[in-house]
């Protein structure tokens, strides 16, 4: 009934959306949590909710767009709980522009937050996981990293990088019982999509075989599965797609 009983988990971007939903699901599954986000007020609210579900919770207010911020959650978990078992690299940003209008600053910011932070946090966690011969790294990508998206080439490029990083790292460390996988959700009703035009969202919903965007609480159980035993034991370098049918590999 508690598939993550006393597992020590770090979740980035935990103050809202998919990250908050994973935090709630992990709390219900029995994990000890380090919740990371740069929005202190929203992070505190999610932490209180997880405490009410019975979890031990540590807050880490940091910006994963910096090297120190990307490392902060792992460091806080090691300090508070003596190690780390699960890392969920969920933090991200989303902006929209045609490629011809895309500034290099927009491009650099996207890769820094959505891709480089995944590398930095994973690299920080790996020595602990390898030493104990148990670990789970779950990287939140996007179905656009597989199929691309008009006016979202910087976002799609970053998420494709997350998927490639996931596969490559899985090849390196799976023999040590450190399993690395990705989630590639489709459009989800979260604050992250607020910056995307309503016209794009309306057109996108019509494309989906399911006919609607997903909810964050429909994605979170997949993150529980990947982190659990025995349910997650055979997933190595996989990209799971709760995406309303937008991509069918």
C-alpha cells in the first residue's frame, strides 16, 4: 500500500502542476520528500499538503536555472535524510515564438532550465545512488521532444535533449541498479501552458484522439510506477507517454 515507503525523493518544480501532483502522489506512497521550486509561497502550500498526507518534507527554494540551484535539492536530501533514492527532474519553463523571431536569450534560457538542470541534478545524485546500488531518476520531457511543435522549436529541442540524455545515462548506470527513465506528457492543464496562445491550445485539443488535455493528477501515478518496486524494475531508458494519444510510438 506504500510502494515508496521511506524512499528519499527529490522533486524539482514541485510548487505547481505536474511537480505538485507528483509530490502529493509520493507523499501518499510513503516517501520522504525534498520539494524544490523558486516560488517559495506556492512551494510552502504544497509542502503543507504533503505534511498533512503524512510525509516528512523539506523545502528547497532554489532556481534550477543556476548550477547551485540545480544541485540544491540533492544536497538538501542528503543533509536531511542521509542520502537520495529518487530524483524527479520536473522543473521547466515554456515560451512560444516562431523560429525567425526567437532570440538567442530565449533559446539559452530554455536549454538552461529545461535541459542543463537535468544534467546537473542527475550528476549530483549519481554518486549516492551508485554507492548504494539503488536509484531512480525520472526526467519529465514532453511529447514535443518526439514530434516537434510549431513556434516551440527551442522547447522541443530541449525536451528532445532530455530524452536523449535519459537513454544515454540509462545505458551507463542500469547495471548498477540505477534506473533512468523519462515521462513525455502531452498537453496538460497546468500553469505552464498559460503562456501559450488560446488559438494554439484550441487547435491542439482538436488533434488529440482523446479530445482533451490531460490533468496533472493523471500523470503523477506514472512517476510512482517508475520509482516503485517491483513495478518499475524493468523500465530502463524508456519514455512513457501520458499524452492523450498525441504520440503513439
